[in-house]
C-alpha cells in the first residue's frame, strides 16, 4: 500500500560477488519493503526472510542473473508467486499483461485500495494481472492494510486531541480562566482512552504499533 518508485539511478553494479550477496544493497534501495506488495520486512521476519527478486527471471535471462539493475528486494511470497512468469512486451504499456518496471513506473499509481474491504484492484490490465498472479489480496496483506489504515486514523484523532490540548493551554495562559482546566482534563482522559483502545487493538492483531522502532 506504500509502494514507491525504486530509484536505481545511483545503484552501481558491484565489482565482486553474485546476486545473493547484494541483498543489503537492494534492501536499502527498496526502503526495506517488498517491491510488489510493499509489505515492510519488519512484518516478515526481517531481511533474512526477504528475497532477491529477478525482475526478468534468471531462468529465461541467464545473462541478467547477476545484473544489479535487474534485481529488486521482495518478500518470499511475491517472489515465489512470480516465479519465472514473464512477458517480453512493451514494458511501458500498462494495459498489456506485463510486469511494469518498478524503477520506471511508480507502483503506487497502479492500484487502488478499497477502504472497506482493504482489497486492492489494479487500475490497468498489467496491475490487475499482478493482483491475480501475485495474490496481492492474500489474507496477510489485507490485514496489513487494515492495520496501516487504522493506524493512520488513530494518528489523526490523536493529532486533533493534541491540537485542542495546546489551544486550551494557550487560552488558559492568555485569559487565566481556570474553568478551562476541567476541559483540559477531559481531553487528557480522551487521549488516554484512545491510547488504550489502540494498544488493545494492535495487541490482538499481533502487530506492534508504529511507535515501536522500525529499522
Ligand atoms: Zn511481497
């Protein structure tokens, strides 16, 4: 859901080693998330569990096996589902069955998220094909999107409470009206309540909330 354009313009072909040695380079370049489903490695057991993905499959393009420009960082599920699936067509035509090039096309523009079911839909033939082929509506990803969207909603509510709190502080300071302190206490209680619900929800979802350090 947080897809990004993978900037390969500054990625230099390493002089030593082979593709499996370059996972940290690809992780950095891909912001530690799967190029196809955008799940962050922290929700998948970290870099150990992530794969080096051959955009053009190595079985069909052996000469590209160790070319860094052909490599991306992906979760094991997407990598496995994609396998050696490939269509050598015009890779800029999004309305063809192709895998759009993640360093040319921003995948964020390829999908839309249903905010009720948390499923995604491809906006083009290519991205619709990817949703099917890579099972981008698998249960784990739906739960993950739900978690991210709820997280955003909580942050919005908390920001609102904090804004109102600082406005009340400002008013009390300015007017000396201590009857406002009662409202301030109410806001503090609401803030605590929201934090409590957030904790309960995320504990039961098995996810850690965002204030947990991400690497
Ligand atoms: Zn993935």
